[in-house]
C-alpha cells in the first residue's frame, strides 16, 4: 500500500516540482519560471481574484448552509425529506452545469436578464453574470451540499441535557444559541469554511463557463498548459494553487485534534419544541433555497430540449444526438461509465483494505503511519495539480534516480490509456473513502479479533464472516461516493484524456468552448440522471438486502 502511494502520489508531485524548474525542452532553469510568471502583468490579480472568489463563497456558503441545516435539524417544518434531497442535488452534477444554467437565467439573453424575453420588462435584471458574480453564485451552489452535510451532523450530535439545564436556569433562547449551539458546532463551522474555501479556490468548471475575462488560477493553469503549451509555467501556477489549499487543510487538521466528543451514551437527542414563528421562517428560507437549486436544474433541462435558445423553443431531441461532435458522445458516455465503475470498484477495495491494514494490524508501525499520512494528502490536492503531476511523471520515458542514473519508466505505458484516468480518480477521491472506512472499522468491537485469535480462527475468516458483513453499508457508500465523483469530475482528468478516452464531463468543456451550450447542458443532465439512477438502485439494494445496521 505504501509503495502504491509513493508511485501514484509522491512521484507525480515530485515530477511537478521538478518541471517547475525546467523549460519545455527539459533544461534546468532554476526559478526562472517562477520569476517570469510572478512578474507577468495580471498574475497578482489572478491570485487575488481567486482569494476574493473563494472567500466570498466561503462566507455565503457558511451562512446559508448553517441556516438551512439549522432549519432542517431544529424546526418542525414539513417536507424535510424533499428538502434534504434537493440540497444534495448539486453533488450529482458537474460544476459546469451550474454555470451553464446561470447563463440561461442571467446571461445576456437569459430569462431574468430579458424580463422573461420581454413579456415582463419590469422584472428584467442584469446581475453582470460574467465575472466574480457568476463564479461566486456557481461555487455557492457547488459547496452548499457539503456545508449542509457537515453542519447537520454537528447539530444532530447535540446533547439536549444542556438545553434542559439552561432552560431550568432561565437562560433565553438567544443566549442558549450563542452559549450552547454555536460552541458545539464550532469545529463543524470551521470545517465547512475550509472545505468551501478549498473547493472554490481550486474549481475549474464554474470559472470556465461564467468567468468571462475574470482570471483565476485554475483557468490560468488551463491556459498555460492547453492554450500555450507552457508546461513549466503550468507547474508554477499549480504550486501556487496548492499553497492556500495545504495551509487550510493543515489548519483544519490542527483544530480537529482539539475537538472532543460531546455526545455519549448518556446524552439525549434534541427535542424540537413548538414555535409557529420559527417554523414559518425556516419553512420559507429552506424552500426558497431548495427551489432555487431545483430551478437551476430545471432550466438546464428545458434548454437541453429546445431547438435554439432563446429564438426557437420548439421541442427537440437533437441536443441529445452527440454523434456529430468529435466522433460521438455516446463513446464519451460509455467511457465515463466504464471509468467510474472501475474507479469505484478498485477505489473501494484499496481504500477499505488500506484502512483495515492501518487499524487491524499491530506490526510495522512506521509503514502504517506512512500509509495514514499519504492517505489524507489527496484531500489537500486540487484535481488539476494532481492531473498535471500525472502528465509529468507518467509521460516520462526515463526516470533519473540518484546515484544510479537514467532507468526506463515502467509506468509510461499507462499514459494515454483509460487506466491513468482510473488511477487519478482513485487517488483524487481516496482520502474521504479512507476516512469513511476507518471511522466504520473503529466502531467495531475489538473483541471480535480477540475471540477469533483465542479460538484459533484465521484472520481472513473473521474478515469475511464478521468484518465485511458489519461494514457492508459503508462499503456501499464508498462505492457510490467514488462513482458519482468520477462521473462529475473535470479538473483531475482535463489534462489526461485522449480522443479515445474523453469523458462526458470533459465533453461538456469542449462543447462549451465551441459555443454549443445546449448540448453541453444535455450532457450535464445525462450525467445527473445517471448518478441519480445509480444512487436509486443502491438505495433499493440497501433496503432489500442489506437490512439495518445492528
């Protein structure tokens, strides 16, 4: 496992660092690429633009996510199951789809911008979509589901005894909120802020569609590598993109160590009291957010079924006929399904076995600690940085090894194949899968292994007969997590695909570049429907065959 991570994670990152000190011919030029890039006009503006967009996204997402989560967890509003589903809907779509939908709503010929195409001119509103406004709105849609998941978990683990004691002492509701609720959620709040900042800072899809002339680091990398074929400069921008992400990541980890569980066996679940005013407020707020998200997907769906927006609204299926675009998107779709299935299957196996090895073995402590460290590193790595590192490492014919010299790169044959896309997906999404498996395995009673050992039962029988059945729900969730993310990812694969291995999400980028947003929207809707279908199949299997966890 440690060797696996060294090859697919450490070596590509080293290759990225080395390339940043070379020109396109491979000649060592020291820090010239850094100096030239950092002294180029507009570079500092790109960096600060990225900081500005990410910070704005972080604050807005934190506010909306907290209120939404609080409304679901602490009120008696109706339709909670629907609200929970709708807030998670953006997870199933590429971020580019959010941007495309915003163009149809707020673009130059958008529904809102034109006052419903001139029918209600008094409602016409131009929000200057292309630029920071459009990027921030799109990123907020992208990060809200993560904020909801993190904060709602913290609110669910509140001990009601604290509120009962406060009520007995005559503490007001407002004071209870600031002295009990917020302190119990402070780590979740910081985690939400960190996650939303990193996701917005490193995202490529939204700035690509609605960024306009507003440069950010993610689009700078794309321009340097794809537009100008300047790989050295691309490596420099990747390193700059990496720095804030790593700082935020380690800040979160340092605070996580200070976190203490406040919910134990003696704790009481929170009891929601009756309050019509509170329920009315949260009912209106939550449904406004949920319907706004639903509207984003509905507008993309409608646009994908009309002939020519906004001039001809006649219904058509032509936008779903992709065969006239670069060999046909049916192959793109097949590639996405195949790579998502392979990545999900192998990623689930590797992450689960990695977590099992680290938690259930007593020997080789240094190796286990190395695996644990390498397993969480991808959480701080932007997809574009990882993808660029894969270009530099797997595309090398020879590897320079100190004291040995040049040797053939045994992994070069993976470059240009679908397997390199499978690998980058496994690594890119590994950390969450590994931590999920670790959390589930930690909950198992250690007595299982102790009893098995005392009875002379081989470890593998305990593994297959006890451990696996007790964690089957976790295995299923990891598989779905991998599948959905592999279907929607753009950044990790944007530098690694070929004409034969193009993915549906990458086809969206290409379609948008040539101005065919209707087909790009159709491709995005196809991805969403596929993810929802797979998720629904999993839920049916889970209810029918998995039963309940005990």
